[in-house]
C-alpha cells in the first residue's frame, strides 16, 4: 500500500509527543549525564502530561480510595530519535511503600528553571492542568459512567487527536468490510462501539503517519476477531480450540510445506473471518516491520494463543485456578503483542539483542500484566452478564480466598496497583542502566501504551460499566 505521506490528517509529531509523558526518561538522562547517582530503582512512573493522577497504595480500600492532585513535572528532556521529551510528572508520592526519592530525583521532579523553560511545565504545582476530563473524587455511590475505577493507580491522558481518530476509524471499517469481510451486518454496532480508532491513536501518539497507526489497528481488530469467534462472544468454545488457533496461527507464522499441500493451506487462510483478518493484517505488518520485529510479534502471538488454551482447558474442566495460577495464565493471555510493536508503529526499531535482555523482558511482562488486569476490572460487569461463568481476577480471588465479591474486586485493584508500581520502578531502573536512545524511546512507547489502554477502557461506556462497590 503506498505511503500516504504528510497530510492534514497527520499530527505534529513534537506536539503529540509533548502531550504524553516520557515517564522514565528523566532518570535515565540524569544518570547518563551524572545528575542521578546509581542506586535503588526510581519508584513510580509519572503521569501523562498534565492530569491529576489517581494514585493508590498497596492497600486500596474502594470507598476511601484517595484522589490526589498531580505532583510537579520533571524537566522536558531531549527525546531519542529526534523526539522532544515531554515533561514527566512523578507518581512516587502516590505509593506509600515506595522508598524516598534521592535529592537528585527531587531536583528532577521540581523541573527546570530559568529563561525559556516555562513552556516545559504543562502542570506546575498548585495549577490546574489542562486535561479535558479531570479526575475528581467520586461522590458516594457508584462512579459515573466514564469515570476511572476509584483507587486504581493510573495516569490520565489528553483526548487523542480527533482528526487522526476519525481517519483511522474510517480506514479500519473499510478494511474490515471490504478487504476481509470481517463481520455480518448484525455485528456492525459492536464493531463501531469498540472505538478501535480512538484506542490506537491514544496508545501510539508518536506514529509518524496514519498508515503506521493502521498497522497496529488492523492487528488489534484481527486479534479480537479470533478471541470473539474462536474463544468467547460469537460462537467461541473451548472444545477444539487448539486446532482452530493452530491453523489461524499459520496466518502469522506461515506453513512451509510441499507444493502438493501448500494450495490447500493457502485456501484455508480465506475460510473464516479470523483467518482472513490475521492474514491481511500480517501482510500489512511485514511491509512496515523488520524481520526481527516480525519474528518478535510471531512469538508474542504464540504466547497469547498458549494463554487462550490454558483458560479454555480450565473452562472445559470447570477448574478454578489458584490466584497465582490465574496470574500466570494472564501473563500469556494478555495484551503483550500490542505494546511490543510500539517501535514498528513509531517508525524505528529496538534491536533484537536489547529487546531480549532479561530486564527488558521483565518490564514488558509487567506492563502486559498490569494492562490485562485493567481489562479484568473494567469488563467485570460485562462478563458477569455473560450466559456462562467467565473467569477474571476478582472472581478467582473471591472464590479461592473466600471473600465477598466486593472484597475480591477491591483486592484485584490492589494487585493491579502493585504490578503498575513494579513496572514503573523496573522501567526507570532499566532506563538509567541503559540510556540507549532506542531503549528509552521503546520504554516510553510501552508506558504510553499502558496509559492509553487504561484511557480506552475507562471511556468506552458502550462496552464497560463499573460495579456498585463504592
């Protein structure tokens, strides 16, 4: 597909980057220049620009969960690959158990001063930051539709570029209808209600063109088609799932066989909507990605399919896993394939040897785990209304630990918050230890994806509503 090139549909890249916090870059830059001494990992990743964060410590109690104002911003530092580094507010004060920041970190949190630095501070202490949907303390009772879960640690983000959202939404529906025949007419409202254009623009603000965004958007839609049609909402079943997933996976990781049997395999890739979507989305992806990025994605999708199979096996045998077992399954059945293509979508590459480092793999795993628990929490009432019992973290905690539904849900919020704090600390430590431009930009991309993922779950009231636990 020809590159669309710059157009009125394309945001200013520096402007888009400046709106979404770099989170971990402040400590890394200071470390590289001698400003931040080595030592304990920097606790907590800061909020996306401007908005008040909703921090919660390890012991979140739903009704009393505090909503605190944003803390001061870190300095805007030159970002890698020509991207200006956005200002970075700290979230370390949000975690009561976190170690005290060093004096050097406190200087970073105070932000730069002097001539020409005022524009680097979208949210000074005591000022109201320009966030379209402010995070306010919830009134007694259930939070209003579109509000975040009380006590959930997250970073608010600005509204994604509406022009890009509209164009991505237009293109993805045309692709779904005209290129892959993804859904029958009766499912059109559900496709529209997914708001995938808004989702992907929020998660990838540094994408240089609309076509880069479309790479992520097609893959996201294809992944959800497989989940819905093979596993869950639209005819999915645990029975025979392994065979269906393996054959669909050959659309991502092609079959290499004899000339006699290859035509039959090729024809099978057009046999149902999930395989058509995987095949087409992957064809677009490999045009944009390097061979190592393509292989990375294939491996991450194999992880995802393995997680699907574990959940299906438990469903078929009616086994309720231990909480740790459920979390192990969710490390595979999770969003990992989405943030790990941030460099492809951003138009650069994190080298394979740096991606493979154990510290990077831990950061990626923690990010994927935290974002997946966000899905468990926001989809809780949707899944309770399903005709069959759906497994999620609040349900597993309540069953295995003998708690009420409310207590299970609120403990799941704590688990999410602990994962987020661990992700942020590990990302900051890695950025400080390895301040290579591609590493820093990749970490920033993953952090932005985590924030955008929460934004989409919070604001997608077509799909999600919150339980009345507050």
